[in-house]
C-alpha cells in the first residue's frame, strides 16, 4: 500500500490553475510496463487529470504521452492521486521542446498570449 499523500502535496496541485482540455493519453507504468490509455480532462503547466476507467498506483512513475490538436506532449509523470472519476498526474520532467508544446496549449486554453 502506498503512503498517504501529504497535505502540502495536495496544496501543491492546487497552486497552478487547471484548464479543461480534451485529448488522448497513453501512459506506460515504468515499474511494470503496463500500457494504459485514457482521456485528458484537465491540463496545467505542472500536471494533468486523466480518466482511465480504473485506478493507477499512487506514487507510480509513468511515461506519459498526451495527444491533442495534432501535436504530442511527452513527459515523465508521477501519479499523485487516483479515484474513480480520474487520476491526477504531476509532470516530473520533460524536454525543453515539450515545454513549448505545453505552454502553447495552456495559452490557447486560457486565452493568454503565450509569452511565458
């Protein structure tokens, strides 16, 4: 059983505003190699919420691929929480060119200019 999420970690995922977003998600659990596909529900600069139809192991590391609007964003992520209505994933690391894709999506979702 995974240790409970600390209160400050719960607060951390609320510091950055999240935007509703649609997209396809593919996740590979690094520990097992299991592949899970799901739907993107919300997106932020530090993570996302996805619906996968089942719970994923909390604190599990994932290779994450999000596909939307003809573009792909790839990152290593960590499952922060997982419930029947969705799974919260924080982005642990991604390449600089991936950050540009993410910033462009966030700018479009929030209506900002994208100058970040």
